[in-house]
């Protein structure tokens, strides 16, 4: 997804290993004008799920300056 005002990119990705018991969903964004405001320009979130029980294990949030 791309937004024009303010200029922002948002990406949603997923991944798994065939014989593993988990899969991951990643959401990342880039707010390119935030650097001028002294704010993080990127944020991300990763969610880890169990394939068999649909249970969320862990999430990770990151900020990029």
C-alpha cells in the first residue's frame, strides 16, 4: 500500500518452513517525512503463530530511525 499525504509505504509479508510448526506475519511501514520531525521513519510488527493450534506465541515491534 502506498499513501501520498503523508508519503507512507506499508508492506504485509508472511513466511513459513514446510515441516516447521510455526508461521510468521510481518507488517512494516515507512513514514519518510518523520525523519524531519525527529521521529522514527519505520515501524514493524512480526507475529508468530502455531500452525496446529492457531495460537500466537510472540510479537516483536521495531522502530527505525
